[in-house]
C-alpha cells in the first residue's frame, strides 16, 4: 500500500513570518525583522543560509 504525501504545504502569513524568524535566528543570529531590513538594503552576507532564507521571503511576496 502506497502512502500519499502532499505535494504542497500551505502556510499562513503568520506561519511564514515565524519560519523566517526561526531560521534567521538559528542560522544567522538575527531576528526575522532584522533579516528583512538587511535584505531590503542588500546588506546580507553572500552565504547559502542567507540565500535560502531569502527564498522564503520571496514566498511571502
């Protein structure tokens, strides 16, 4: 018997903000709000972690 795995995950705006905040804190040591500010000013380091979190921001757009 095959197990059905959903091909999509839906997050509310609040859930996505919480995920961005958690990842930014864990991986970069900054809050999600600070990450968003630095992203807007192009002040983030060019690291895989920053690029991956930035992809989450694009989902919110």
